[in-house]
């Protein structure tokens, strides 16, 4: 039997600080099915591209930020080892900064304080203490992706990119570091030629947000995490 958000909050209120920190940073406990990648592609092999499709409120940014956090820190089961070089590609430079990095569900927000990377806006890069680096790119400038190499990438709102084919293809040339380069694409559901091509790619796995889950996703995740993180301010239930 599943528990209501209120029941879960009562359970969280009885945990100590270390237990709360562990729960609050365990994304799998809060992720909906579409926010978690399948293990294998349709061909029975490990996937190279994860395409997440959903409308507004589907939690695409949060899922993308959590996946990159796992790659940078080498967190199992989403990553086998830390990724040294990461690409972050958004529709515009503004979108990369304001949504993917500095947004309320972005990369800086999903990290614990002791593991949070340093954002260097003048250099357009995030630096983690373990040496991992994420580079910010705008899809409006496909040529900026020529040359750099990466072990993983997160591309946001691919269906809205002005130069989608050019920017995406250039990114693929750079995904060649490590034993198994991978990429996550988070996007709204638009039937573009590139999206259709990815849906036919046997190395690509696709997850789709259920519109009925959006309200629950916003309310449950926010309430449960707030309860876990703010326990020390409000005390235990019934105290």
C-alpha cells in the first residue's frame, strides 16, 4: 500500500540528520518512471541516447540535472564512474544558464552544499571538486561544438533548437570519451524531423511523461524534500 505525502512526512520527521541527508539526495526515491532511464535499448544493448519527452511541469529539468549530477560524481546506478568532461547544450546561452544551471531545478540546486560544483560564468563551465567539468553551449552556435570532446551530454529542448540538425550532429562528433559515451535529451513533444529520427534509432531509449503525473510530481517531490530538509527548523512531528 502506498503512503500519502502526509504519512511520508511523519516518517521523515523521525529520522536523524544523516538519514535525512541520504534520503534527500537519493533521486531514485523521488523520480517518476519517465524520469529514470531504462537499463537497455530495444536491441538488448546498453543505450547511448536517452530521449525524455514531456510538456511543461513534467520534471525534465530536474531529471536532467540529477542525471548530470550522477555522471559528474559517478553515482551508481546511473553512472559507473565519474565523467571527466560534460556538455550542457540549451536552446540559447540564456537557457543554459538560467534553466539548466541556475534554475530552481537546475544543476546548482540539486547538489548538496558539500558536493556542489562551482559555476564560472565568464568561462561558461561548472567545476566539481573531483575534477569533472561541464561546459555550457548554445545550440544557436553549432560551430562552438566543433573540437571539444565529451564523455556525456545533456541537451535541453532539442525540438525548439533553431539549428537542431547542425548543433546535434556536431555534438555527436564530440561524444567520444570513455568506454561508453552517453547523452540525455529532454524536450517538449514536437514532431520534428530530428525527433522522429531519434525515435527510430535502436540505440535510443525513450521515456514519456504522463500528463496525469505532473501535479503529483510537483506536489509530492516538493513536499517530501521540504519535509526532509527542514526538519531541524520545525522539530519532529507532534513535538
